[in-house]
């Protein structure tokens, strides 16, 4: 069993009633809930994996795929939709070659669709790694993606 799983489960006294807290804490540590992690939690709490999936899939906060190094969230709320978030989503999808909920094959970028981010005056809005980008256009979206590619190639040159 991974140390992080053991520590968190022990902290909650192997109590199945603490399942959601356990899942949240492990996801905070690991970025997502892998199949292996779900198996280990099931063993430790003596409950079935399907019960854990049943609980975890009910909440949108839980991720089962490893997130990318960078995360782009695009708001799909009404104000952003009216201000043209769909064409921006198309730019993201065609450029990254992934659908929302996925990560690029190089592990660099994850794409997610989210509900209103509460800053509708800035619509259409995206979030890149927790930084809000408002009044996005197709050009500024392409620039954002180019800067991520540049950052990645600089990091690769350094390695
Ligand atoms: S609808 Fe996008 S921030 Fe509110």
C-alpha cells in the first residue's frame, strides 16, 4: 500500500464513514484517484471498490485520470456561452486534440468544462492553473496555448 494512502486512511481510523474525506485528501496529495488507489482504499476500509466508485462518481470534484501539468478550465455558464465560449472551446479542442475531461498525450495540458466561475463581467472566461483569464478571444486562446507549448519546450531544453 502506498504510504500516502496508509497515512490518510489511518488518520481516519479506517472508518468507511470518512470515505469522502479520505478520497478528498488522497486526491489533494496525488492529483487524482487511480485504480490502484481505489483498490487500496477498498482493502483498507474493507468495502468494495464498486461502493467507492459509486460514491466518488456522484461528486464531480473527483478525478480518475491523471491531470496534466497545466489545467485549462473553460466556463460554460450562460454569460460565457452568450459571449462565445463555444467557439473558444473548439479552438482548445482542435489545438490540443483532446475533449474536455482529457489530458494531452504528452501529459502537458488537461481541459475541463466548468459551470459559472462567478466573474461573468469578464465573460468569456477561462482559468489557466488557477489564474483567471477574462474577455477571451480566439486569438488570446491561441496565444495562451502557444505560451504553454513554449514553456514546455523550454523545460525540455533544460532537462
Ligand atoms: S458564466 Fe462564465 S463566469 Fe459566469
